[in-house]
């Protein structure tokens, strides 16, 4: 790997205290009294002076009759601001050129880490999604990397590769994002996918990252070996038949700091203890699908969330891939015993998934509710992840392809779920770039090229439609050609947008005849 910044430099900048830990009752007051409309704004603020002095002054002043919390906060904190880089869509730019021009705007430098903020320093440049997301995100980054490769940013790929290795070496896992308040959780484990991309593009041999792959695996499997049937610990669950599978989790059972008020309000609508609801909300945030009816007992009530009771298809498929990748790289390094051990882990997981997650009647993979010992019945796009990592057999792949064609294919691409009206952003009618890529590649692995190309065609059509209409790419899309903006969830649709740029850029290169390669910003203006 390339040299990492001197340890003493990063050590002087690193600070794992979260805003809630640092500002205590001031933090609670700011979030609950809604000083900022978006709860994420305050946790990303930079203090104007030493934090303890701010907290001391708050405690000394808060009981005064004329004390104004909003004025105090704005006098002592600066909302995180993006570097002043103006970006205006050029009507002469193709969609590919527009994406290529966006990468520098979305790139952050190691020195852009203000002291006492929640931002965790990284040794090398990295790409952020855009909009309110001003930090690196774990699984987002893999999909952005697909486009960085097509745009010729090999050096940036190399930098991001070493950033992820640094995060694993430093924290034992890749956090949800490089913010202190994200340290309690990770995201879908895609570092193994990244190492394959690094090798394919000549950035680094995948074997360079074998130690980090093994460390990440240990994070996900912590405590699993000691579990007895029916027991769970952190991210591991031992089922009654002895199978070991994984779930999403978070080390904390408090409201998410970036959504503190929202989580408190959600817990108030549940009859369960608040800390249980908080854990489920945090675990869903680790899944990346925050939020979806997939995690709910009642698809229209977020307070019914039960994420840690659910063994997800896609998480376990990615861990199967991680086990296979470690086995392969151990064999390359001559570690035959370790290679055999990880091969066995992968085969055991595959057997467990086939037993508990494959539904032969429904012709698809479904999440498994280990708390009540039965499959969930809500079909989601996660059913394609076993095809993406080539875990399914050809008969299962054909069944999944037919189910996807008849039940999840929408005018704009691959639907996330079949549930409308939940109010959650990872449900219909929204579509997301990473799920399009997973579905397309998964189907292609098993020769279902026609359906894969149809999803690709429809997705590029919806992205290029909005690009011509609004001169931008966005985080999520309504999967039909209309003027309606994607909605749902805890925040407004975000512009940018890293993983949409990456997946779209990659798909355009693979389908040069698609009209998306000929569209231009500003061709169509809203009425």
C-alpha cells in the first residue's frame, strides 16, 4: 500500500468523542428544541472555541431570563460548510462529462478536518456523496468507485483504498461514515468487493489487504463461535439447528445523534422500552436501508421496527463473499490451512442461507426472522444479492429472475420493495443506484442478459430524464418518468450524488448506444 500519513499527525487530529458525549445537556437541548431544522446540522457543526468552555458558559447562562438558546448556539458554532467551489451544469456537457466534472467537487482532502468537530480524519483524499452528506460513507463508496474507475481517477481510487484500510486498522471496522457518532456501527461489508476492484484496475493486489479483510471479518463474527443454539451476541445469531448467521447491530442503544429528536419521537409511539427501539433504528442505519418496511412489523409504523430480530439476505450474502475472498487470498499467499477454514465457513453459510432464506414456493430469497423462527414474506431487491455474489444455483437464479421480472421491475428500473405508502425512502416508488447495479450484475452472472439490460435501459432513461430536466443527479429516483421528486424518509432528496454518479457512469460505458450518452443538461425545463 501507499504510505499512510504519519501516525502522530492523525493522532493529534483524531477525536472519537461524539457531540452528545462532548456537549451533554446542551446537545439534548439543541436537538429537542429544534435549533436546526435538520438534526444532522448540529452534530456536524464546528465549535468556534474550546468545547468545554462552551459547555461551561451554557451551564452558567441557561437559567437567565433572557437566555436564547438559538443565539447562543449560532454564536459558538459554525455549521459545516462545503469548500466554496461553484458548480454549474454546462448545457454543452454530456451526462458523462457532467459526472466527470463532479468528482473534484465531491472530493475532500485530509487537511479539511476542523479541530473538535465530529469528523474523523483520514490520511488521503476521499469522495463524499453530496448534499447533507459531507463525509465518506462505507457502502456508498464502492458504487462511487465504479464511476471513478471509468472516469480515470486511479490515484483517487488508490487513496480511498488506503483510507478504508486505515479505518479498519484504527477502529477494527469501517464505520458507517467518518464521523465520531457513526463509530458504533458499520454498513454492508463491501470492502472485499473493493479489493476486487482495486485488483482489476491495477490499484493494488487484493492480497495487500488480506490483514484488513480478516480484521473486518472478526468484527462481524465477534462472539459467534461461543454461541449455543438459540443465542445471539452483537452481530451473530446461532439458530436452533446450529446454523450461524448474521444480523445488523449497533453498539449503542440511545437515539442516533444525527437524528436524535426523530428517534425520541419514534420511541414514544412504541409500547416497548425506548432503548430497544433505538437499537433497532441504529441497526437499520447499519443496513444502509434506513428506513424500509423490510424492518417493520407494521409497514406503515416505523415504531414497529425489529431490525435486530431479522437475518438479512444481503448481509449474509456479502459475508459469504468475504469468506470466499479471504479463502482465495489465503491460498494465493500459501496459507493452505486458513484457506480451507474460510472455504468451510463460506460453505456452511451457503447451506444455512439455502435452508433458512430460500423459498422454493415463492422462487426467491427472503430475510429470516430468527426471533419467531420463520421467514419474512416481504419480497425486496435484496433477493438478488445471492446472485450478485454467485451463491445461488442456476435453477434458483432463473426463479429469482422471473420473480423480479413480474414483481419488482418498474418503468424506471428495479423496485426496492413492493410496499407503497409506508413513507419510508427504501420502499416504493423510489429506486436506488446500488440496487440497480447489484441486480444487473447478479442477473448477468447467470446469463439473464435480457432482463439485466432491461433494468439498465430503464434506469439510465430515468436518470437522463431528470438530468435533462433539472441539470443534476440525485440520491434516489421515482421509478417512473414524471415530474414528481423522490420522497420519503427523514430528509429531503439530496443532490450530488456519489453512488448515482458511479453506477450511471459505469452503465453508460457498458451501453454506449443508450440515449443517456447523448443527453445534455437543460434540454428540458420544468413548466
